C-alpha cells in the first residue's frame, strides 16, 4: 500500500469522525431545543392555570361580598324601618301628651279666669254696699236739709233737680233719635249694597310676586347664562326683567314689578327652550313674538270685560290696561276679577238710585287701570289711571270718579261715591283678600292699645277681623249717658291715628250687676 492510499484512508477516517461528530452534535442540539420548547409550554400552561385559579377566586370573593352586602343592606333597611316605626309611635305619644298638657293648661286658665271674675264680683258687691251706705247717709242729710229749707230754697232745689232730669232725658232722646236715624240709613244702604252683592260673585287667584319657569334639565341654565354671561345680560336688557338663576333644580326665576313685562319674559324663555337656539339675536326675535302675542291677549281680555259689563267705545289702549289687570293682584285678590266685580256692583247700586247703569259700570271697570301703568309715572294709581283715561277720551265724569275713588280728589258726584263704595265692598268683604298675619295681629293690638288709653275703660277686645271693637267700662267712672260720648271719642281717635280699609264699629258696654243671697 502506498503512501497516497494511506493518506486518503486517513483523510476519509478523519472526515467520517468529523461527520459523525457533527451529526451527533446536530441531533443533540435538536433534542435540547425540543426540551426547551416543552418546558416553555409547561410554563405557559402553568401560567394560564394560575390565571384561571385567580379569576375564579376573585369571582367567588365578589359573589361572597355581594351576598354579604345584600344581607347587610336588608338588615339595615329592616332596622331603619323599625326605627321609623318607633319614631312614629314616639311622635304619636308626644302629640297625645302635648294635647293633654294643652287641655290641662286651658282648664287651669279657665279656673284662674273664674277665680278672677269671682274676685271682681266680690269687689263690685263691696263697692255697691259702700255706695248704698253712702247714699243712705246722703238721703238722711238731704232730709235734714229739706226740713230746714225755706220756700224759695226748696223751689230752687226742685228746679235744679228738674234741670238735671231734663238733661238726662235729653241725652236719652238724643241717643234714641240718633239710633233711629242710623237704623233708617243703614236699612236703606244695606238693602242697596246687599242686593248688589247678591247679584254678583267673583273668583280669586293667589298673588304672585315673581314668575318661575320650569326647565327640562339643569343644562339649560348654562346656556341661558351664555359665554361670559352674554345671554343673560342680553335677555335682561331686552326684556327689562331680572333673571335669577340659582341652585334650585330645573327652575329659573323672573323678577319685575311690571307684571306684563314679566309675563312677556316668561313666554320668551319658554320659546327659546322649545326652539333650542339661545343667543342674543334669537332672544330679541322671540321677545318680539311674545310681546305681540301678549298685546293681542291683553286686548282680547279687555274686550271680553267690555262685553261682559255691556258697554262699548272704550279705547283699545285702555282695554289693554284692563286686560293687564289679570296679572296683577292685591292681597291675593285678582285685579281683573276685582274690576269686573266693582263694575257690576257699581252698576247695581246705580240702578237702585235711578242713575245711568252703563256709565256706572264703565267707571267701576276702569277705576284701577293705574295699577298696571309703568312705575315711572308719578302719583297714586287713581291719579295715574284718571290721567290715562282722560288722554284716551273718557268722559269727565268717568275721569273724576277714577281720580276720586281713594280721596286723591274730593268726590263731587254720586258716581264718584258709588265707585269708591263698590271698590271698598269688593276689596273689604270677608274672603276677598288675605292680609299678612303680622299686619293683622299688629292692627288688632294697635286698636286695643288706643282704646285702653281712655279713662274708665276696664278692658277691650278687637273682633271680626278688627272691624269691630268691644269696650267694657267701669260702672263707677262712666254713666250710661257718657258711653255715647266715649264711643265717639274712641272712634275719632282711631280715625286720627290709624290707617285701615273699610270701617271700624266701636261698641261701649256698661252693665250693673246686683247679687242677692237668700238664706
């Protein structure tokens, strides 16, 4: 074998060994990669299994918490219901206890009053006994004096007694004649006024100082305000009212002394909300539409009132003011209804007196139109309304009746007196108006304080809503004849020091009680 062959064999052997090594190494590498892949799969499966276990654990925990919470809430609601029931029982028991305490207090006061009356009665009896003893002494002295009098002295004494008796008789006749005249006048006036009231009845609505507008949602408030407040400024400038936007949910408030302007503003907001576009240009557009609609409605209401009372020829501008009275109230009395009522009352009284009924109704309808004229006008509503009526061609008698119905001008015609009377009847009769409780109590107290300043008054009570005052006097200080002058003095002082609607009747009561005991 030569060297070449040996070398070739050796080379093949080396290559074979190397190839085998590479084959084994490649197989080993594949086996390692296979093992690594299986390991990753096992780890991935372990992770997934762990995540599933965590998810199930969380879910079970949430369910347990939810169940526990429901049990807790049920228990809480049950305890709250039990507490409310207990509170109601306690409130009921407290109300019963308070009622019993009030009954006890009333009974105690009644017993105290009876005791005081008994003391007063005893005092009066003792005074009467003293007076009787004094009178006995006076009679004895008088008899002694008479026995020693001359003929002329007895004559003078007799004349003096006759003069005193004549004064007493004159006072009694004066009271009787005055009462008869008063009864005749009252009977006639009551017949006319009562007949007028029976022929008409009106309806009244609650007084509204402001207007509220309901919003579909609170988001509208921001749009009404606008960027940097431009919408609300434009609205207030165009409509002439104050727009109040506060925390009250889904409500805004409009404030203005002018009732017509406030109603136009309310309709303007409603149109903007309905349309959805809120900006200064649209505010002005909707305001113009609302104002046109309002003017039309005012005129329609005025024409309706004109037709109801059966008159014609009233200027449209005046009719608009009559219609505007529908949004004006006085002590909760709707002034549109008040105007119609005054018109019918005035016409009814004019009919009884044989006067022009249509003219009286016309004056009664228009007497308060000054209440809805812009506040910039100077003077009382009677003067403002009269000037406006005169401007639009109302007759002089109507203008005078409007101006004089609150004594801004002295009444110079029967029509003026009828308008004033119908206004007072409609406004002052029971149920027509609701005065505030504070002013009501204050007026009663003021009346009683004035009466109690007079000498001889023991106590006084204001009754019938302050339209009558009952005055009790002391028998020793005030005689039957003096009660007449006392009632007049009290009435005069009330007129001078107080301001009130209608009239106040002053009744002075004096009584003598004599108690005899049979043993």
